[in-house]
C-alpha cells in the first residue's frame, strides 16, 4: 500500500491557469494541465508549477477529464494517515445523527468531507461504498480498514483492527466508473431494513436508485411529517414511499403514492405495511397523472429524479420541471402546500426558482415561498466546490 503513495504522477500546470489553485477547487481538469510524467497507473498525483513547486496533490486518474481530485494544496503531502484521519473525522461528525430512532445516514460525502471521489452510506450494519475515481479504487484496502476502525470507534467497540462489525459493499454500477475504465458489475448484496426517525424502511442497495434510499431527504421528510396532519397528501415520484410513510405517521387524512415503476410501488407498499400505515398506491407516469387528476390535495410532494444528467440537458429539464409543477399547483387546494424539488446538479437554484415562478404564473395561482429546502446535514457541501449542492427545493403555499 505504501507503494501507492510513492509511485506518483507529476502534472505540470499550464501558465495562466493559476486561478484554478487560488480558488482551491478540488477538480483539476485535463485542460489546465501542460504536461504529465511518471507512472500512468499511479493512484496519487502531484500538481506542480513550471518551476517544479508542488501546488496540490490528490487522487489521480488518467481516464478522466478530472485529472486530479485535490485533497491538499501547497506543499503539504497526502499520506495514508491523512486519508484514514479524514475518514475517521467524517464519520465522527455524524455521531449526532445516530440514536435509537435512526441508524442510517451518509457518513462520507466526497468533496464535502475533503475526500473527492468517495461516498459512503451507512444502512444499519451495512456500509455502501461508491468510488468514482481510478486513484481511489487503488486504495480500497486502506479505505476498508479505515472504515472498519472508524465505525468501530463510533459504536464504542475500540479501534483494534477487525473490530468493526459492519459489512462493506461496493456499489459499482455508477456511469462514471465506465468513463474511468473501472469495473461496473455489482457483487450480490442482501436487502436490509433501517430505522429513520422511528420509522422502518426496506433497503435494496443492489436494485434501488442511488445507494438504495434517498438519505439526503431526511430533514425534509421530517418537515413533511409535521405538515401532513389531517391533510390529503399526494406523493409524486414516490419511489419507495418514504414521504408517504412520514405523512401517514404525521396523521395525514389520506396518502396517495404515485410512481411509474411497479417495483418501486411494491416497495412503497412494503414500507407502509412495515409501519402499519395505510395509503393508496398508483403505478402511473406522474406527468400524465397530474394532467388527468381532478381531485384536490392539501399537501403535495413532488420529488422527481434528476432531469438534467449533463449541462446539455438543462433546457429540456427546465421544461420538465415547469410542466410537472404547473399541473401539480393546479391540484393544490387553495391554502394548501407544495413541497417541490430538483436533484439535478446542473440546474442552479436561481434557475429552479425561475422555473417555479413560470409554473405559478401559467397555473394562475398565487404562490408564496415558505422555506428553501436542501439536503440533510450529513451531506455537507464544500465552499470551494459548490457543485456538490445538487438537491434544492421549496416549500410553497398555493392559494
């Protein structure tokens, strides 16, 4: 393993690209690189100026346009101890989340924890790991060891090697791994059950979206629970029904979950049953559903998948967000609420707000922003890498 930190790739920054370093953005793109030397299969890279002075170091990938994911800037070096320490610190920062009512959270959030290319979600005794960089992939033994030690300490069992009891599973079917020329096949993994806010959910990391559950929406689900009492609730793009379960637990008069995936609706049924909550389940395209529905609801949650996978998709995505929100607003009972989201990282908050404005205008409704919504605190965003703030939303009052 030490060899990985000694066999390094040296990247020389182009003249005129010094601003890349001045802003401390962790992504160093190939277009900013003048030349490279050293082993092409190196896990670690050093970025230097024309005089050979080190400017940054981090995870290297010869296959990616993000040639270097910087962890350190200046002369400070990257070591195995540094990586292990950052993993331990990231996990320790989440200590406040875990209690008798919640055993699932994101414990490493890439750039937000200064570990670009690495995401780890904890589902009770299962750790789901996503690696999006060739350099990080080569350090898997170090990462596995550090995760076992850090989660053991968090659980109060001490830091002895092997003392961690969590199962670690690597989710390899990320599209970016194909670009990185990394394996994309998943090993089998069993489904598990988690507890969040005292509610139970079945998680299937091998088949589900993201790592199996939308952990980033935890705080927004809790808010929905407080707002749902006595209301008829419509949960659009319901996936496994988490917002619906929270609404039912909050005393909703009725809950309707809508998703185009029959498999997702079956999981939603299972999750409602796990919590002994009643709901209606509809397999339908949400866009068609809101166009055809005539019944009004006092509270609607609209949490669609990412419509913009790349910058070129933004205009089309904006039209989709406008369309779904326009028709959803028409279904809100006057004085009711709409909780709406975009998880498209390429869509800015400003653009999303403009889309909501256009939807309200065309719907002919009077709409107020009640609260801006974002990801849960286990999804921190680096000030130097604002691209990490992908989830954005609004709680709206519709009159």
